[in-house]
């Protein structure tokens, strides 16, 4: 199973993209600054092939921490919005 890392998953395009990949043959790492703040993302995280992770792409320490935790992934989709 291929692994996809998607940022900005709490709402909008990021959430829709994570949902779409989770319905395909992918392991999804869905990230957001505060994953628990989105009911839809929390619900998506209940799927066996979805892993929720905290990530603030504007904070280098947050990025470094996540990449230290991850072993490998095949594709990354970076979605940044306010």
C-alpha cells in the first residue's frame, strides 16, 4: 500500500483530498495544526488506513518532529491556507 502525506486536512481541499485517498488503496497521513478541532477529520481518522498527525507547516520544529516520526512515504500533497 502506498503512503501519502497530506497537509491542511482540517477543512476544505485538504480534507477532501485526504478523504478521496482514504477511499483508494493508500495509507493516508492526514495532518493539521490541530487535528482534533475538525469533527470530520476525527471521523476520517477512525479508518484503518488513516493516521492523524499534528503539523504546523510554518513551524520548522513541528515539521522536523513529524519527519523524525515518519519512516517513509510515496507522495506528499502540501495544502496551505488560512
